[in-house]
C-alpha cells in the first residue's frame, strides 16, 4: 500500500505541475491578447500618431503635421457607423440576413423532416450586475442574439439550442452563458432551450461541442445565429467541425441595411466606435487564424 502511494505521488505532482503550467500559459496569452487589442483597436493607434506628431513637430514639422491631422481624421472616422458598415460589407463580407422565402423553406423542411435546429452562439456575460441583485447577466450582444434566435425558432417552428460556457477572459463568472440563456429563454420568453452546451470558451469550442450534440439528435440543418460581424469567423470554425450530411444556414443579427448614405452615419457616436472596434477585432482574429 505504501509502495503504491509513493509510486503514485510523482505522477500526481507532475499532473499538478502541468496544470499550473497550462494555467500560466493561458494567463500570459490573455494578457498579451489584451495588450495587443488595446494597441490595435481605435482610438489608441490614432492617439499615438497624434502624440508622435507633437513630439516631432519641431524637428520634422511637415510629417508631424500630417501625423496629427491624420490622427484626428482617423479618430473621427473610426467612431462612425459608416466606417463600420464599410468594414462589414467590403472587408468581412458579412452574409445577408434570411429572407421570407428562406424562412418558409426552413419551416417546411422542419415540418416534413424534423431535422432543422436554431443554434445561438454566446457573446459574453457580466458576472455581477447590480440591477439583478448582483447576479450574472448576458451582455447586450448575447441578448440580441438570443432574442433573434428565439424569434426565429418560433417563426420556422424549430427547436433551439445555445452554446457558450465561461469565456477565456470571463473573470469572476460562476455560471455559464448557456445556463443564463436557458434561464432567460424559459422565464422571460416562455420558450425553453432544447440543447444547452456550457463547456465552450470560444467560437472554435462552440463548434466542437455543439455540432456532435445536434448530430446525435438527427439534425441535418443548423441555423447559426450570431452577430453579423462575427458570422464569417463562426462559419469558418463550424465548417471545420461539420459532420457529414449536415449543413449550415447563416442567420446574422445586428445588420445595417444602409449606414453610409446619411450625414449622421459619418458623425462620431458611441455605437459607431463600438461597431468599428467589433469589425476590426473580427478582421484581426481572422487574419491571426484565431
């Protein structure tokens, strides 16, 4: 008995060391990612350009003036809905939303074959929300996806699932996004989720854990619901995990039919900056293969 305990102890220590090492690597990855995002996403790059112009204005006045003017213009543009729309359409190539004919076809397929499902992708949660007595709550992006997913499930008469655990950067979260979504769907909308996937921490794991679960329920058509700017990356990751005989239908939410033709589309706003940051985040993630 004592001998077996002594033999087992080094294995346990090595396992603990590996877990600690992995936790350290995950932490360093999150820190590096956070720093890079701060440096790459507006307005920080343009503020740094203005600061560089101020520093160089005496030694190199002409380049310094261009840096300052360019920085100011870039800050203005990066806070507009128009810039976000151009990035979404011409860089990310966000697919269009579902039309009435497509909804009717999905409904008919579901009625005839019972093999259509709506799958909502999580987009984050807040761990401590005062207005809910300190309870956790889904972030606005996630609530928007869930609301549309539930509306869509009723419209095409299909079951609905949600995929989302505790994200990599979700500090302090004690409950998964999927569990929160299940609570909201049942209590606030009266439409319980059929599938709840709560292990995933990012989009790749959303696909890895949720698709086999749907395949085991004989689902052949998965209607993916996520924010429009996130859809290209979501489709890439889900296609990489797609089981044979299953197809994906994109159902993006938070689209803009036209956000470039009005004067206000090119005026700075909170939502403009938020959408530009989101679009750039997705572009960088696709370029990095994340």
